[in-house]
């Protein structure tokens, strides 16, 4: 089972839900993938022992000017403006390149070869029984999806897990799509505030386009108003669990401690979350059959 934990906005408690769910399920074979590569923080709570770390590189075009005919086909193909052909030169802008290698494929004289650019690192470790992976994007890099994709491929290919938990980036843009696609279930974490509701609606639209089963977790449920509940009722969206605005949760978070360790009464909520997801996935599978 692959579970992605996402949110329409930052600060809703997405990592809190993801890490504590992993901790509650650590009697199973669990893999945790922190795909929030611009600001990974799952390690602050799971505290894994990092076993190895390596650099990740992406493709950037390298043009052999002595072979190039300056036909401009590569520049015309690139939709991101990463290449520009002038009279006797081809300018390459690595920060705009998406690494699709289309320029290399279309070149009629094979003047474009593989160049490499380091965009970040990937780390692998262990936290108790939880196998842990995360990516960390280099400061100044704009393209996080290739690193997110690699973290997923590495984490999913190394070993078979009963449950794989993906901590996705916040928002609804390309990095979130890359992190959540292929998941069996998506948990959308929100809060009962006007901003929380606004961004939840965007996240719901995104997940519906992906056609992945999903449900909502309302964090800090005892503050704000009831508009999130009304919206979910009108849209027939399941609210899986509610986590109250508990000062003790905030204190444990600020210290980098696991909520379910400090406040074991919340373990039942995360057990309930897992069971509801299993039931939803099973129901969808039966309908598909």
C-alpha cells in the first residue's frame, strides 16, 4: 500500500501526520519517503541513522560546436527556453532545462551529448524498523520533480514494503503531482481556517484529476469555523480523523518528539486512519474488478 500525505498549503501538519502514522505502523514493514525535497524535515522526528548519502545529477545538453550545423531544431523543440541557437553558437541555460533529452533525440547530426548537473542529494537510513529515504534540493535549484522522482524510484525499488508513506511537498504544483502520482491513497491534511479551506479545494481538484482515492484529515480541529466540514459534506469527501488543537502536541512538535510517544492516547487516531484507508482502497479495488 502506497500512501501519500499531502496538503494544499504549508503548515497544516502534513509531516506530523506522516511521521506519526509511520511510527504507529512500525510493527509492519514500513518505508518512509520524504519527498518534500526543498525543505525535508521528516528526519527531525523519525531521527533515522543515515547509512549512506549520494549526489543526484540530471541531464543537461552538452553541444559539440564543431559538429553542430546550427539548424536550431533543438531550440525550437525546447518549450522551456533552455536552449538558444544563434549564428555560430548554441547557448544552454541549465537552470531552465527539465532534463527531457528531447534536444538530444532531435539533433540530426548527433551534436548533443549528455551533460550532467548536480541538483541535490539522496539519503538512506533506518529509524527503528522504518526504512527511511529523503532528498534535499541544492539551494538555488528550481527543478525539484526530477529529484522527487528519483527518491521514489530508489525507495520503491530497494525492497518490498507492506506500507510506503510518502511525505509530499505542500501545494498543488508539479512537485506534488510527481510525489503523489501512483499512490494507492492520498491523505489531504487541512485546518479549519479560510486559508485552509481555500487550499483544500485546490488540492481536491488536483487529486480528482489524478483519479486517486483520497480523504481528509482536519488538524487543529477545535479552532476556526465549520466551513471545512460543510464543504466536505457537500462534496461527499470523507473526513478520516480530526486532531484537536492540543498545546501538548505543539510542544512535542517543537521539541522534535513524536506525538504518539509523548501522548499515546493519539495512537488510536492513527490506527483508525490506517484502517479507514485500507477499507477505502479495498472498496475501490472491488469496484474495479
